[in-house]
């Protein structure tokens, strides 16, 4: 059985696991008629939103596909379509199980905490395994077809372009889904809170609030479907770029190349198995809910170490063998590990390495994942200094809460940056840019488990809302609240993980960019030195993109939330029966309003990272020639990651910390619910909402799109391979 | 008369102007006994704080001076001391006039708006001219001594090192002064507001508030003395690095080098004259207060164009002559303007240029200043979309106010970045890195006028406080409020201007770094290419510095403000007579508390940019060798500017916009004072305070220190020149 076949089978296994587990979820009781009514309204709203979102994205996608067809040919266009469609499917299926598991989780929480946990986590695991499984299937079947039936060599240009186009399809859909879903969920959430909790003084998820269904729809389309599309993209891009950089950088015979290029697929495959095993370890026992979830995560992570070891050995044989030793090195003679004295043209060159080196790089990737989980837990968990300091600052008012929250959000970038820097240095010393790529691959191999933890969150959030609206006993709501509380941390973890892996992947993408440049334009010598002012120009403009993108996202949420407030105020005014509880608010009108706002607001910012690299290249080329155009474009790719890493981490960790500072006060500290400190903490939570769920996470696909568009631009300028 | 002599005379003229104008200010009536009492308390607090601040800085300064003496020798140590002492003097004298002009402005505002404006602006102009005059005197007399009596050639290593050390002295003092003063002013301001306006419900500047004197002291030690030290640093570093890069990069005979190196001094000199003329144009007439201030600014800016033209012609003669045409170019043969095909070693190489090219570069510098003024006015003025959008968002609560404010702060980085990028491209095309340097010099040549506009702000702020505390009639307070309202914009302008010039100066500093590297370590070839992972590591860690620094600054303000709140609550509790108005609060104890907090909190963050480059170099050298140590250190210098530019602009513009959104509501929009929208806007204002007055502005000296420390490290590693 070839390695690719095993990988495909692992992908199928993940899909089968998803199908079987979703059947288990669906077999559970969906509760009483009132609960089913509410759940139906949420389902309807979520489907209506995703339907319209995908229609809009579909129009953009068709236009892009046509452009790709003429610029790069049929194979790349097919790759783009596969990436785009499967990214959409991952999001859609995740949403679909999530809107059914929510009511079942509420029902299960009637009897026990463990019951609720199992139901919600199973739903999350379905989404998680589908993201990893579909991602692996997309790449491995496409790669199998291209190298098998279609008969291309593994390092044929057409394979590089096809995999790039596949990644582009996934990325393009995911930025729309992340941003559109993010705007929807936070506009509804912020709007509902402002007009309900703050103005009308009714509790969260009160059925009298006309925005309450929209808020619950948002959890599904943003935190579930949008997140799933984002992580699908991250998975596909990371594995894809690892394979691309092997094809571009390594000089070896076809058999060796084939072995190396299929290793990321097998690593993805075996880690699907370890992730599935991990899902069965999520049980409460005597510990905390967070502890139960972590049991699953750590089981997967630790089992992955031997699994990756044996996978590497299975593919490469003797782990001490120097890989592609004959004719392997690029045309440079000096010591490549030190990186001295290399002309820019040999930038992509890498040192010789062994299978064991690659294994250690992957262990480093797993360690980075573990450290990011730990750091995120520290910055967003209620047991540590950061969250407590924000809660304490709430005692002196709204202003000091926000000041301290911003301080924590700035500070939270430091440790992840240091972890990434150390990982870059260590993996580069082991195996050059390929080492960095394999570390990123190992990080993403755990995506199934990480997404499972994340997708668990919106289900419990919805379950709480349904319990409240359906008037279930208080102890049910208490259980769903307890399940939901850890969701803030797991959500922040996924985002830190995605952006951290993006930091590594962006370096590999930049390596692919420079190598592509040498392949396509051997006569143009590009100066990527920091002393070239066009490099500085590219860095500055790249660094600007996350800021501008963040501004768009924040403004969109503010504007749409304001519209929700106006709409709800109008409903309260026109129909006094709503507040009295005698007549039902028009939930659908609010859902519809947020849908239109989110779709409208997502388009321009999503196109920013597509248009900017193209515009920069043509403007600088016109001013200073093509070589400087390429130099500033390359610098833009690094500028966007150097700045985006900080913008994204500060927003996602800061937002999580604000949210949990509120929860910490609600747990009875500093006066508890209803105190002045609590009001200040609600303000911080509101500010953190678009930070952590709209602008921050969408920076991850934005970084990748900028990079991939640059690669496609090079291919298009060179005429395309087919 | 030599060019240097003229420059020295212009510096003397500025000091004379400062002396004469301060006499005019002091001759005015200081008001009644109550007003004088209050002013005396502010004076005492400000002097006590600055005394302790300078003592602490002095200890650090002496340690650094001793290290410098052993690392680089006597001349550099003298340069360091001159820079440090004059930076301190500029801040001290500025504070000294400011604490006397405040009460006189309040008194003058009894009779007319014009009277108050004249008094406050004259005080600002004293500070402005002293900053520019002392800065120019420091460099030009030191340069005169070194090239005259001491007999060194203008491009002798000792001159480069001495000017670098001079800049270091100015920078080191200014980061402490900016940060210490910034923490003081905002801790007092935020603390006073929280406990007074919010908790006790008494108006701003109410004499019953025990923190009210500390708040007014803060305006003088932060917004005046700290700002003056910061701009002194910016002035000295910018002119100094322009001269250094001429010495390092240009191959010409000593006479031509002397001409080129003294040109920045003469440009600084003539612009002092145009700035002085501008100060006489600040009169109300029929227009607005902002219009009156702008009349002064635009007069200076427009007169500077012909003044710079004639200065350039005076120094260089025929403006069409190619400068240093024989033996001028570095040892590279290809077309240097395009920057293609240059090995890293020739990075510092510059194209040939004429005097006219330099003139146009300086005009571009003036244009950048004008554009930044215009953009900052747009983002922080009450007449435009950004501020109005924050005010409108206040209607739906604290949360939406902060969300919209953050969105504007992110967005406000875009236009300044584009302006800087275009200026870099245009000046580089005209005259290479030297062109960028001259553009920065022309920007800073207007420092006298820009600082005058800024230093006017704290005086009017204090005048308002004194009017309130002394119980002057309402119309006096209305006049001082009107004068104060434009202060938010002029303060934001100065910060945008300083950080914009830092963007240009940092590129020149990086050029100096690479050239120094080649001079000191000709055998080490350093790869500054973006495909070198150690470059990425340096970029990432450099980009981290402003975030970490910002986190420290925000936390410090939050913590110190919290301590103020506790202290004031204690005074209210222990002495009920305070609120009743029957007994006087203990102002001194609050001043003392804030003083201790600010001094304690400023030390660690101020040392961050000093220690980080040194630590990075030694760690990376240990891991991967010296060449990679140099590569990552160089990349850190650019990482800190690429990220710092955005952090600083977003904080300073965003903070200004929040402040004026509150003022816009107080002007009667969206319900005016006391409305719910106003309360939300007060929260935004509080958040903006440490953003715009503590963390944001201190990023500017931080960027410069990181760069200068790297230059000194190179010199020290190479053994020093004397």
C-alpha cells in the first residue's frame, strides 16, 4: 500500500468517525417542544445566513476561477475549486451538527454535567475530524491523481501550481467565512447585550430580546462554521506548502522526492488516528471540565510523538540516512547551515539532513502547540494574574478595565513570539527551511483535536441560550454555564495555534516565493536585503495590512451592532407586549438585518489581501523596475506576518482575557454580578468581542492569502504551467 | 563667517528669543493671591518631581557614562554628557516657564481670549525655541570644537562616534523623561478623574479633589518637560545621523565633506529664524484659535522653502553641480539608483546627486510635515468623520465607544504610512539614503514651531485648572477651555510628526549600521536578506519591543492611577471636611505618591531598548556565529520601527480622537455633558490617556535608542576610536 493510499484511508476514517459520531449525537433526545421550537429557529437562521454567504462567496469564487483558468489553466482551476468547495463543506457540515447538538446538550445537561459535556464535545469532534479529514483527503487525492493517473513527476511545475491553487481556494473561502461569520456573531452579540443587558436590564438570552436568536445563530455561523473554514484553510495551506517547498528546494530523484512529499500526508493521517483516540479520553472523572478536555488533547499530543516517529521511519527507512545526499544541495558550496556568504539567489538552499532531523523538527512543532496552549491558558484562564488583574482593575471603573485589558493584550504577544523565534532557530539549524515546514505540519496534524475543543464552545453557548429561553430549571443553566466558561480559553487557544502556525508557514511561503522567483525569472536578480529601501517599503505596507483589516472588522461590528440596537429599540417601542412577555418578538427580522449587514461588510476587507500584493507589484514595477517590484512584494509578505502575528495574538488573547475577567467577577469576586465592577467588566467583554472573534482571527487567513496571491502572481506573470 | 558659526549664532538667537519672551511672560500679572497660591503648589510639585526624576536618571547616566568611557573613550563620553545634560535642561526650562505662564494665562483670559492665547503661546514658543536652539547649539559647537580646535577631519571615526554618543545621551534622558513624565501625568489625570468626576461626582479641577494639584503638575512634567526632552532628542538624533551618514557614505575631499556636513546645521539655523517669524503670526483676527496657531505654522513652513534653498546655495554653491563627483561613488559599478544587483556589502552606496536634489528632498520633508499635520487634524479634529464616529458610537454605550475608538486608532496608521512610503521612494530616487536623511532634517528643522504649538497645550490646561480652583468667573473658564480644546490636536500633531521623522531617521540609522559594520568588521559578510531566518528572528523580536514597552506603560499608568484612587478615597474617608469644603485636602501627599510611582515604574521599560539589542547580539552570536548576530541585530533595528510606527501612530491618534470625541459631546452633541453618551465618552477618554500620553509617544525615543545602542555596540566591539 503506498503512503498516499494510507493517508487517503486515514482521511476516510476521519469522515467515517464524523458520520458515526454525528449519528450518536442525533439519536439523543432533542428535548421538549419549546426547546425544539427554539432550536429550529436557530437552525433556520444559520442555514439562511450560510446560504446567502456562500452564494455571495460563490459569485466571487466563479470570477476568480475564470481568471485563474485563463492565467494558469485547467488543473490549477480544478485545484482552486476543490479547495474552495471543501472549505465550504467543512464549515457547512460543522454548522449543521452544531445547530442540532445545541438543544441535545441542553437536554443532556438536565441530568448531568458529564452528559452535557459528552454531547457538546462529540459535536465538536465531528467538526474537528471533518476539518482534518476533508483537508487531508483534498490534498492527498489531488496529489494521488496528479502523480498517478495524470502521470506528472512529483516536482513538476504543474503540481506546485495545482497545490498552490488548492490552498488559494481554501484561503479565499475561509477569509470570507471567518470575517462574515465574525461580523455576524459579534454584531448580534454586542447588539443584543447593549440593548438587552445594558439598556433594558434583562438577562442574557432572555426570550423577550428580539436579537437573542440572532446571537445564537452567530455562535454557529461564526465560531463554528467560520472557524472550521479557517482551520481547514490552515491545514491545507500548511501541508500544501510543506510539499511545495520540498518540490522546489530539494534536488533528489523522483522516488526520494515522492517519499518526502508524502511524509506530511502520512503524518496528517496518523495524527487523525491519535486525535480520534484522544476524543475518547475526554471524561470528567474527579477533575475540572478544562482538565477533561485537556486529557483528550494531551493524549493525542503525546501519542503523536511515537506515531510520527514510526510514520517517518515507514516512509524514509533508515532515519540516520542523509536524505537525497547525491546531487541534493543547491548550487552553492559554502556551509549552508550558517547562512553566511550566500548570494540572494541561493536563498532557498538548505542543509543536508536526516529523517531523524525531520522527526525532531516535528517534535518541536508539537512542543510549540503545547506551549501555545499553555501560554494561552495563562493569559486567558481565570486562575492566573492577567485575567485577575483585569478583574481587579474593573473595581475602579470602565476606563481602568479597558486600560488593563489593552496592557494585557499587548503583553500577551511576548511569550508566543519567543516560542516561535526559538522554534524557527532550532528547526532551521536542524533542516533549514524544510525543517520549519515540517514543524508547521506537525502543529497542524493535531488540528482535528484542536478544532474539536474549539467547536465544543459554540454548542455549549447555544445550549445555555436554549436552556434560558425554554425556561429550563436553574441547575441546567448552571451546568451549561460551567461548560461554556472553558470555551473562552479553548477558543483563544485555537486562534493562537492558528496564528502561530501561520508564523512558521509564512516563512516557508516566503522561501517558496524566492525559489519560484529564481525558477520563473532566472534573469532578474532581486535584492531582498534590508538596506534596499523598496524592501522597507514592502515591509511597511505589509505591516499596514493587518491594521487596516482590523480597522475594517472593528468598524463593521460597531456599525452592524448599532443597527441591531436601533432595530431592537424599534421593536420594543412598536410592540410593548414584547417586554411584558405577552407577544413574541420578530426574531427573523433581526437575523435578516444582521445577515445583510455581515454579507455587505465582509466583501471589501476580504479583497484587501487579494488586491494589495498585486497593486504593490505593479506600482513599484512601474516606478523602479520589475526587480524592485519583486523585492517589495516579497517584503510585503514578511511585513504582513511580522505585524499580523502581533495584531492577531494581542486581539485574540486580550479578548479572551476580557471575557474571562467578566466571568471571574460573575463567580462572586469583587462584588459579583450587578456590581459596578461587573458593569465595567461587561464593557471590557464587549470591546473584546470583535477583537477576539472578528478582527483578530481573520488575520490568519489574511496572511496566507497575501502570500498565496503572490505565488500565483509569479506563476501568472511567467505564463502558467497548464 | 563659516557655516558652523552661522548655525551657532542662530542657536544663540533662539536662546535669546527664549530669554526675551520669557521676560515678557514673567512681566505679566500673576493674578490674585489665591491664584498665586495654587500656582505655587503646582510649581513646587513639578520641581520636586523633576528633581527626583533627574536624580534617578543621573544615577543611570553616570553608570552609562562610566561604561562609555571605558568602551569608547573620553570624547564620546563628553558627547554623551552634553546630550544628556542639554536634554535635561530643555525639559527643565520648558517646565519652568510653563508653571509660571499657567497662572498668567488664566489672569490674561479674564480680559480677552486673545490675551490668554498670546500668553500661553508665548510660553510654548519659549520651550519650542529652546528645544531647537539648544539642540542646534549642542551639535554645532561640539562639531566646531572637534573639527576646529581638536583638529579632526570631518569624517574621522571619532566624530562619528562622538555624534552618536551625543545622540545617545539625548535619547537616554528623553526616554526616561517621556515615560516617567507620561506615567506621572496620566496616573494623576486618570486617578483624579475616576475618583473625582466618576465616583464623587465633582467637576474636573475641583479644589476638593486631593489629586487635582498632581493632575496639574502632570501637565507640566509630562506634556511639557517630557515632550521637550523627547523633541530635543529627535532633533539631535536626526541632524546628527544626517551628518554621520554623510561622513560614512560619501567619498569626497575634506572641504566638500565639511560643506555637506554643515548643511543640516545651517538648515536648522535658518528654520529657527523662520520659526521665530512664524510665532509673531499667531493672532486670532476673525478666525478660530486653531486657525491662529496654523497661521504661525504655515508661515514658518512656507518661509522655510526659500530659506532652505538659499542656505543650500550658500553652502554648496552651484546647485546643479554633481556633488563629490570624483571618487565619490562607492566601489560598485552598476546603476546605483535602481539598487539592483548590489551585494550586501555595497548596501550603503548612494547615487550621485546635486544640491538641487538635496533641496527637493528637503522640500519633500517639509511636505511630509505638512501632510502629517493635515492627517492628524483629520483624525483628531472635531470637524471630521473619525471623531464624530466615536462620539456617535458613544450613544450605544461604553463598549461601542471603545470599539469605534480602537477601529479609528487602527485606521489612522494608513495615511501616514503611505506618506512616509512615498517620501522614502521619492527621496531615495533623488539622492539615495542621504536624500532620506535630508528630508528628515528638514522635518525637524521646524521643531521650534511644532514644539511651540504643543507646549502651548499644557499651559492652557493648567490655566483652566487654576481658573476653576481659584473660583474665577465662568467666562474665564470658558475661554481657557476654548484655548485648551485645540491642544489635543496640536499634541497629537507633534507625536505624529516625531514618529514620522523617526520612520525616516531609522532607515538612515540602519544605513549607518550597515556601513559601520563594513568599516569595523570588513571580514564579516553579513546576510541581511529576508530569506535568512536570523533576519526574521530579529524582525520579530524588534517588532515585539513596542508591544512589550506599551504593555509596561499601560500597566504602570493603571497601577499608579489605582493607587491615586485609593489615596483619595482614604482622604475623603478620614477627613469628611474635604467634601464639605471646610478643610483643605493634602495635595502634597498625592503628588508625592504619584512621584514615587512614576519614578519606580519608568526604570525597567526604559532599559528595555538599551538591553535588548545587546542581549540579542550576544545570544545569536553564541548560537549561530557573529555574522548572524549582526544580521539579527540589524533586523531588530528595522523590526522596531516597522512595528513601532504603527503602535505609536495608532496610540497617539486614537487617544487624541477619543479625547476630542468627549469634547464634541460636551459641545452639546448627542445629549451633551451628563448624558449617557457623555459617560461613555469619558471612558474612551480615560482609555486614550495612557495611549496617547504615556505609551504611544515614548515609542519614538525607544526606536532611536535601540538603533543608537546598536551603533555604539559596534564601535565598542571594534575597540572604540578614542
